[in-house]
C-alpha cells in the first residue's frame, strides 16, 4: 500500500512547508483541500504548484472535496459545479485525476431512501459527465454521522453501482466507517476495483454518536480496531493509497515536521 497525507491533517501549514514536511518524512502522495488550493493560487500559478509537487517528489492523488452536493438547492449545486470544474482544470495541469464527492446532510427527516438515492444518483450523473470531460475519476465518500444522507456502506454501494454510474468508485474513511457502526467483515462486500482510496485515522474513545472530526488522532492512538481493518484490506487484496486524514485543531498547531514524522511512524507500525 502507498502512503499519503490529506491536507486536513495540517490545515494551517503553508503549502511549501506542508509539502517539504511530507517529503522529508518519506510520503509519496498528498491530497489537496479545495479551499487551501484556491488560497494558494491567489498568489501563485498552477505551474508553481506543479513544480512544488515535483520538487518534493509528491503525487497529488485527489482533491477534497465536492461537499454536500446531493440534496442542496439547484443554485448551490451550480456553484459546486463551477468550483469542481476549476479543480479539474487545475488537476489536468498538475497530473491529479481524482476528486472526492461527499453527500449532503439530511434536512428533511421524512425523505425516504429511494428518493434520496435517486436524487444523489442524478447529481452524481451530472458530476460524472463533467469528470469525463476532464478525464477525472469521481470517488464517493459516505459519512458516518447520524444526520448524513448516506452513512451506511450498503446504501453507498447501491449508489456507486447504479447502472448510470459505471465509472464511480468508493472512498472509505475509517472514522466514518466506525462511526457508522460497520463491521470489518463488511469490507468484503466491496468489489476491489470499486475501492479507490482509504482515509485512515483513529479517534479518542467516546460513544460513536458523540464523536466529531476534531476527535481524530493518529492511528494506534485511539480505540478503533485499525489492525483488523488493515488486515481485512490486505485479505481482500487492496494495495492502493492509504491517506492519513485528521481534522484535529490541536495537531494543526504542532510542528508540521514532527507531525509528518509521527504520522509516518504510526502508519508503518500499522501497515
């Protein structure tokens, strides 16, 4: 498996220092956040971003993310399409060919699963057409929070395996996987070619319904059974990218070089 870091792990670190820290720690891949990419490009060119990646021997493996797209009003979705196309244009220039889509939270508690799946598929079809234009892959990431419209693996698979979405793939985040109360054995239900990326993280011990993104910690520092999770990945033959994704504000304040070194150590211990 190949090791990467999501920019959410060091959200406040300037791009050049972030890349340098990852490179010195031995990482080969990076996931860029949408907002941080646009902020960087206010003062730099896309060519400079490409050269910065090359200088640090890093591959940009995804952009994160097309957020809350599935049930939002049409005018909001139009804005989503605009920034998505911009990210794909950038991706074509920096050799990144994947973007992650995250479903909406539920505002209408009475919406049934059939209607929710139908609306999500319809929106994904539009995004998939855009992805085809730019030769991009579109990865779908369910969220485990109780109020997310797609929190269960079974429903996510119904969506990405829809006949109108032949090119869709799945992104699994261990935080959302365990918060969504899935068993490790359920990984066996995913076709290997449909499993495109793993976001890995641990969490401090709390009831699942109390866990927040800010409770994420490095692998092997929390209470998730990541050893069994990774063993199951190996068993089903997964050998693609594993990317560390933390949203822990305390970690953002730490020395990025130490965070990168500690991150690599924790992943090597696990993988």
